[in-house]
């Protein structure tokens, strides 16, 4: 884990284990954002994506939190897919 604009790791010896897990989870959550409004679904199957027949209801506060977290994930990984 390297802070933006720095080459030196924040935690010496850290091998990005948590970042790799966050990246995997982020990729699994991406199908929840495939809606007409881009507000994520309330529920998503982490193995298969959208749950057929599930309600389209969602919590806007939860969606806002995910958007902030996904933006940070993009910045940390350099992968713009989450923005």
C-alpha cells in the first residue's frame, strides 16, 4: 500500500493482501450497478450477480457509501472500472 504521490510503502513489508481482497469483492459487486440509474441493487449474489426476481429497492445512503468506497478502490488500484 503506497500513498498517492509516494513511492515508499506506508507499512513496510505489507504485500497488499487486503487490497487484493477488496479488489476481488469490488469486481463481484459490479453487477449490482447494472441498473438504469446506476444506483446499485440492494442485494447481489457474489458468485452469479443479480438475483432473478429480486426487488429493485435500494438504500441511497448505502449506495453513496459504495460509490465513495469504489472511487477509493479505483485510486488505490489504478483501475478506473470502479468510477
